[in-house]
């Protein structure tokens, strides 16, 4: 069931996803194609700086834009601790298919960059590759459950995950710690690309800060090698951190979206 509340030209809707009926909040603005489909990061939501900037640009340019909060995030229902890559990817696919029309530029930030690539893979496998006009990936945390979490955890953290089922890690972005569950780590293994070539079938622009301590810039250069079959561009921001939410960063993001949209 979909419920909608319209404010101006942007509608907020709620959608039931999955067998357990996860309550997902969606914000959609009608407009011209190619549209922009926003995928936020781990513990982020669609009211973050970059998501709001994209929506403001879409309003001024008459471009379609769609965003949503994963279950356990922002305005969506559910417990964060129940979240997995499988569940969040399922939600992304349902929202993409039900709320967007025409080709889309998928913009993924951090974990959203990984989910964007998984979304592209799922669409290609379903014969829907034509729905993608391009991808813009901001500090993409590809395979993060393995390379950025499990591989970085020390013995104490791994033991806590196995014994308690979760591990709490202090966050640089919030007062409350991040909670990483064993379910998240184990589920993520099924979605890791590893060293395999990743073919999206559309233009890809990766934007990566070189001062990023969460997703090292070397991850982005390694990703470019795996995108060898696509028209892929990498922009390294020498003084950029993980968030890349300064005005200069926002301007760079908008330029990347516009360039793909004009292609």
C-alpha cells in the first residue's frame, strides 16, 4: 500500500516492502528525465546535505528526483539492527521500480555506492539495463562489510560479534555508536564483488576524497580497474573527507550529474 502527502511538487509517500511489510518513506519530485535516484549511506537519510542539495537542484532545473530511507533509517520504520544489504537492496529495487519513470542517474553515497552497483547488476540481470542513464558514486563503500568492517576488526571486536551478535563502534558523525551486527556481516558476503569485473552498462563517475579515513582513496582506484568495461571517470578530491558535503563538493556532484544527464 502507498500513502502520499504532497507538499508543493514534492510528495512524501510510504510503501510496504517485503514479506514482513517494512514501512519505507519515499520522497519523490516529478520532472524531466533522466531522473535522479538517491541512495544514502550507512546510518544516513534522505535529509542529508547532499540529498537536499540534489533535490533543490532538481526543483530549479525541472528534473525528476527520488529518494528514500532504508528500513531502520530516517523516517522509515523498522529496527536498524535488523538491516542487511539484502533487505536494503530489495527496498532500493522496489522504490526504483515503483516511483521512477524513464532513465535514471543513480547517485550513491558511501554504502549507497555499493548498493547502486548492486542495483545496476540486478537491473541488468532482469533485462532492465535501459533504465540506467548513469551512476555517480561518492566515496563508494563497495564490499564494505568485508573490506571496511570485518577485515579491519581486531580480535576483540570479532569475538564480540560472534558471542553477542553485534559490535558497537564509536562514531565520528554521531553521539551514539555504530552498531554492526553479525547478520549484516554474514549477509554482506553474498553481495561482495571481490576482484571480479563490474559491468554496469552505463557511464560511471566516482568522486573520492583523498583524506577519507572511512573509505580509503585506494579503494576508488581499485574500483576503477574493475569498471574496465564501462565509460568510467574518477575524480580525486585532494582535500576531501568522507562526507564531501562542502559547497565545492556539492558543486562537483551537481556537475557530474549534469554531465551524465547531457550525455
